[in-house]
C-alpha cells in the first residue's frame, strides 16, 4: 500500500498550489479520502474529506471557500487545490485513506511566505 503526496513547495501569500496524492495497493475507489495538515508545533488538523464517489465533500472552516478536494478514481489520485494561500496555511500536508483500513502518506511541505 502506498500513498504518495506531491506538489508542495514555497508560494507567496495569495498564491495557489495543487497537491496530489497517488494511491496504490488498495481499492482507492472504495475509500473516503481525507487531507490533514500539521503546522510547526501543532497537532494534526483535518483539512477536509471527499467520499468514495465524490458525492460529498466537507472542509474545515479555516479553509472553506479557498480549498477544494477532488479525486479521479480512474487514476487512483486525490487532489487538493489550494487558492488564496495564507502564511497560516504553512504545514506538512498528508493524505489519508479512511475505510476498512487506515492508510497515510508521508506528507508534503507547503510553505506560504513572502
């Protein structure tokens, strides 16, 4: 089983990034997928989730209206589109597969700074 995040980096405030999470080794289309983040010195924060069929999404209040989660079950890939980024969005971002088992990626760093 693998979840591999990519797309992180350094971006200026107000900028955008799109994170990807490539899944393999399990039935991706059967799992609710979630994005978490962990800022320096803080615990894990749930950013949002998307249901297995993409019919339902929900987001933390801190990112609502700025971030969008999507998935492509044909490509076994989860996405996080992040717009209007703020310095407080700086964190390591993790994807999580939540279902019969619970799988985690290794994380990708997002730094928002001028």
